[in-house]
C-alpha cells in the first residue's frame, strides 16, 4: 500500500510524544513493506519527502493510495497543506488520526502556572485572569472547529486515541466511521528490561516521572506536593524527574534528581531502573469530553514492567485494572503517596503488578498491534 502521512513537523529522531507516535507508525509502515510519502519532513528515514508547492502536493497525492492525517491541538486552518491535499484527493480515502479537539490550548488558561501546593486556594483576581485568558481564545477555537467540520466531510474514517475523542469525532466532527486505538508501548523482553535496569544509580526506593515541565497537563504540581510530603513522611524515597527542559517549576529538594534531554534509549533505561512510576494528569473541566489524552508514559512504564500509579480518570481508569496491573489514585498528594508507599512496603505485590502491566502491553497495547489495526482501517477504506 502507498501511504501518504501528514503530521506537520520534523519527527525524527523523536523528541516528544507526538514525534514518537509519528515515528513509530511511519517506520513500522515501511518495515512492513509499504511505501510512505510525507510533506516537509526531510528528517524521517525510509520515506519519500515532498515539498509544499502546488506541483509537489499534486505529485504527493498521485503517489499514494490513502491519506493519513494527524489532527492535534494545532489549528488546521493555519495548515494550508492539509486543505490543499484534501482538495486533491478525489477518490483517495482520507483517514484522520485524532489526538485532540481544538480546545486543548485552554489548558494553559486553566492549568498553567498553578501553585505547586495543590491545596492552596487560588485568589479571585488570579481566577479572573485565567477566565479572561480563556475567553480571548474562544473565537479562534470556534473558527477552528468550524473549519474541522468542513474538512471532516471528506474523511472516510477517524482513528481516535481515546474514547473521549471518539465522542468528539462523532458528535462534533460528525464522522460516522470511528475506531478507538490507544497509544502503545515498545515490546521489551525480560532480558532487555533486566539489562536496561543496570543503569540504576540509587539503592533507595525510586519513583520516576517522565514528561515535560512546560505543559500544565503533566501533573507536576501534584508530584511536587507528593515530594514535599515524602520528605517528611518517607525520607527513604527518591524521585527522579526525566524532563525535556529545565524550568523554574521543577521541585528543588535533596530527595529529587533531575535528568534532562534524555534520548529514547536513556528514558527507557531510567524507567527500567525505577521501582515505581507515576502518570498524573488533571481533569479538563472546561471540556465536555473531559481528559481526552492517551498518555504515552503510562504504556512505556508498563512495557518496562514497572508498577504505575496513575490518575483515576480518563483513559488511565479505562485501561488500568486497579490493584492488578497498576494502581489508580485520586489527584490528591496524600493518596498518591499512600499508593507509592504501598508499593515500597509490598515488593512482591509491586513486582506482580509490574509484570501484569507488562503482559497487557505484550498482548494489547503495543506499537506493532497499533500499526496492524491502522493498516486494517486503511485497507477497509480503500475497498469502499
């Protein structure tokens, strides 16, 4: 099959979740014997890269059997390549990979720059500032959603990374054929996990956080309070924060170690070297779809056979079977710490939870299966 993949960034080598998703799919499409064409990404190996002139885009469309498009928080109305390509497709089926509604940017209004003390009540003036910041974005979001609705009329199928986004695709974008396909993790053998865990640098019980300190949906404010509590109540705990950039919001304490700018192998080594990992995410109170993300970190933790403590909502609650292949927690620092201490105090149970999570990745939530399902959708759309 000849696949055209539009994602509007240079994805390789992967530097974040969006880059990793695009890279995993593209390279696995190629390794499965399919040809892949992209636009404006000279970084991706094994593909045919086209420019963005009208002539280049026509050649791009002529070279493919299906057009696959990543839709995320970035505004499609500011992406002229997408509109031009969809206008040229003719009978070529179009599949959207939906990762976010247009309103995700409101996270910066409602969650950004919050106090690291989640028990601290926010003042009226600060809340008004957040409200004004959000209101200014609403007209642009409305225009973007209207633009997406118009483009979606030409979409054959949507692949959504969460059930929340499947509601968005059917109710807002009016796409009739929708598949929920969460993100995945790598398939790591027990031997590889053991080898990677050799980089462990601390004998104390180690809790790992991976993510970006820049984005307010990463739950760093919850973890900062957990770290402060642990310093008093569990001084034997070590917190390792693997982040892509140093910021002033990162906690600074003698029970914290910061690792920055790690590549993918180094991140997996850090996960394998931890005793427990956290995937903490706030709710999205401004959105009727709630928390809609598919946290890559959760799948990577499970793939490395590490017990994960994750927020009890959204896709985390849909996937994790509490107490069996992970632990669910409220977004409450004392509760998060209690779950971590349970894993510390019950090492056999923690090992069992980590192994069951690893089995879920091996059977259900891995990149090869994700690619197989995506190709199945391409084939079904092409036959119509």
